[in-house]
C-alpha cells in the first residue's frame, strides 16, 4: 500500500495511521518525525531545516520533500508506506507528485478524514497530555479532568493550541489550504473521503473497506 492521510487537526490521523501500519506492516512517514530526527542527527537537510526553525520560519517545501525522498530511496519503504502530515497545500502536492514520478512510485489512495468542526473543537478541548510520559487522556473517556498522571505521576495539562479559539483558527487555515488539495486528488481519482465522526474502530473499518474496494477495481 502507498497511502497519504490527511484531515484537520484532531480528526484522529495519527491513531488511524498506527492502525494501518499494523494492518499492512507499512512504513509510517511522518514529516514532523522526519524533521525532528534530521535536526537531531544534524544531517545536511536537518541543519538546513533548523536554520529556518530557529528563525521562527516555516521549513521550505523543498527541504521537506528532500527528507521524504531520502526515506523513499529504500526499496522496502517505497513499495509500502503511509505518508502522514504531508502534503498540506497544492504546491506541496504538486512537488510530491514530481518526486513520485522521479522514483517510480504509483500512489494508491489519499484518505481524507472529514469531521464536523464543532466536534473537533470539543474533542481537542477535552484532550489532556502528561508532561512526564506523554500519555494522552480524554476527559469524556475517563470521566474526570486529571491533574496528575496515574501512570507516571507527571503533571497532566492542556496544550494552549488545543483550546477552542486557537483550534478555530487552525481549522480556518486548514480549510483555506486544503479545499484545493481535495479537488486536486479528486480529479485524479485518488481521493477516498472517510467520515471520521464515529469511534476509532469503526472509522478504521471504513478505511479498510474503502482501501480493499479501491484495490479490487
């Protein structure tokens, strides 16, 4: 499988990516992880990315595409990957298609998770993180607003960008950037829209059903 996952913040991309990795034994390509690893290892592209990050600027598309290219040069990864977090804009999608053509990659599907904005705002507003072990908690699921992590005793907190107003702004940016992307992939018959409003297991079933149906065509 060669799949791209995208959707608004809080839609559950990361969770679904992990489930798909287990299902297909795929390489999980997260651009955020690639950037952090490259910076940590002080690679040429990592140092380049760090110079932009230190200045408070976005890392240019060509640097991110370069990192993805380095990973896809492995035959094993190139034939079975899930790309999570990229592309986010039309120019990024175009650059990625150029890279795929260069490497001989034929993309199977683009999964677009769709969730009502108010549902996303509520989901993220209920999310809490542990500063110690990184565990994620949801108020509705555990029935209380934890202050201390029962796993490690670390402080449990709410990220500032998970609060309603920042989330609304993030969603506005996402909608502005992503509508052209959805149209782009739909025109090439690669887009699979998935309703992300249901519980995790059912959403995963919807994704698998769509992928297998698409593969049979």
